[in-house]
């Protein structure tokens, strides 16, 4: 069994891919903050329970209108991340429901969670290296 096949590392890689997909969706929200009729979106909440035992994860933003460009994150899994419209209490007269302050807070939260996952991944590799190294 390779080190990367351990469930801990598979789960952390899956979590990091989820954060990557969420970052893209949040960036689209911010980029379309002035687009009339654009509704803020987010990726369905991540659950380790849903991803334990899976090799990898393919994350893709779903297109809601024919003119939208489909995008996807690379991977070799079988499931897609679910992008969902957000209910917003603040809608501009043009029909746009993106609140920049809220989106920036989500981007920051997403970045901090991604950094935590990468730190856990790095620490896990360090523990394995320590366990496998020669003791002096």
C-alpha cells in the first residue's frame, strides 16, 4: 500500500479539491457582482462521510443557463460537487444577489480552511517520515 492510499490522505486531498472548487465558485460570484440578474452560488457543504473511501473527486460547476461556460476541476473520481443557488435577503434592483462583503468573508474562510487541510496533510507526511526513519 502506498502512503498516498491511506484514508487520511485521500480524505484530505478530497477536502482540498472541494476548497479549490468552492474558491472558483466564490470568485465567479465576486466577478459577477455587477451583472444584472446574477444570483450568488456556493458549493454544497463538504462532508467527510460522503468522501471516505473514494479514490479522488471530480468537481465541476454546473451551468444554470445555456450561455454559461462549463468548467471543471481535474481529477479522476466519479462524483461532481453540487453548486447551489444561495437564498439572499439582499437583492439589487437589477436582480443581482451578490453581497461583496459576504463573499469576501467566505473566500477568507475558505482560504483558512484550505490552509488547515494542507497543514494536516504536511504534518501527516512528517509523522510517517519520522516513523520510517532510522533512529539514531
